[in-house]
């Protein structure tokens, strides 16, 4: 999968593709229907398949003071999209210029002028452009004028509830990772880097690692059964473990606990 941050980075052979548009936070089963629509069109028409997202997430840009909310920060989202078989990921910068761009300008200059898209696939609730003025209906109207096709994917449910990133966050906040996985279609995961801790694990015969949550949403504090995958180094491999998601250490060190009470950490023992 070729990841581009600006439309100028797109190769000539990648233009003319079928693109799914959205934030796709979590890449859940509903998102997979939208992305799958673009993959199907691309296969049928023998053109590249693509996904267009924004980085940072628009909500993160407009409400930077709010707590982290993302199910899948960029690195995790990229891995999931690649696993679906997407050819091109256009992760365009969301900045002041993009925020002020009209819906019509976005279609003309980004989708057509930049990506050369031949087919656009969006969800029923997709909005874009300044003031969220653009929607699927506008895309269909402009598609007739500019020569591209549009598919709007209707609401996707499991018969009981709609697949939505908001609902998945609610499951995680309630300490229900199985409920989140049911809507995601995969286990929710945290992709991060090991940081040096107090190294107490080596003194009690139980190895531990310390992992900051970084830009991930914070699930309910507690202890979880986890599968840990270490990508490189001497301990590379997969391990069953127990993760404690908490804010302060379990050991009685009042001064240090107060200093760390605002941190967001995951400690996993393998």
C-alpha cells in the first residue's frame, strides 16, 4: 500500500481509482462495508483502490483540548487498511487551509484535480467541506457534472445496533472489550513503544513492560487478559499476558504517585 500525504505524491498509474472517503476511526465492520465497496469497484473496473482520510483527525484539530478519543491512531489505521488490500492511502493534512475549503472546492481540487478519482464511495452520514456543507447528495450532483460515479453505503447494523466508532468507545469505556470487538470485527489493540519503568518485574520473577497509551482512547481502568506482540528485538514474538490499565503505581510511594496521577499508562506482564 502506497501512503501519500499530498496529492502531488501520487504516481500517474495510481490516478483514476475508486476511493472510499471517511475518517474510519477503528476500521470497524461498518467502515469495512464502505471500503469494501471501493475495493469491489476497483476490481471490476481494473483501477487502483484507495482510501482518503485526514491527519490529524478533524475532531482532534478543532477540539485539541479534549481527551484522546481515537480508536486507531494513524499507525494502527494504516496497518488495518493495508490488511484489507487497499492500494493507495491518501492521508491528507487537516490544517487551517483544509478547514476553510468549501465542499465544491474539495471535490474539484482534491478528488478530481488531485486524485483523479473515477468513483467515490461514502457512508450515508459522510460530511465534508467548510461547515460540513458537503454530503453524498452533493457528490452525486457534482459527479454527473464532472464525470465520476458515486456510491452511498446505507447504515450498517448487526440487527441490534449500528456499527459506529462512538458505540465502540462506549464499550471500551464500560470495560467491555468483547463488545467492542463484536462491532470492530477484530480485537481492539494499542500500538505503542515500550518505555522504561521502575524495573520491579525483574525482582519478583515476573517480567513486565510499560506502554504509554499515547493517542489512543483510554478504556476503563482495570486488569485485562491480553495478547502482546513484540515486533523486534531479543524478545520478538507473541505472548499471552495480563495488562493493568491505571494511573498510579500499586506500590506505596506517595510523592511519585502524586506526580504520576495524571499519566495514562498500560503495564503488561507476559
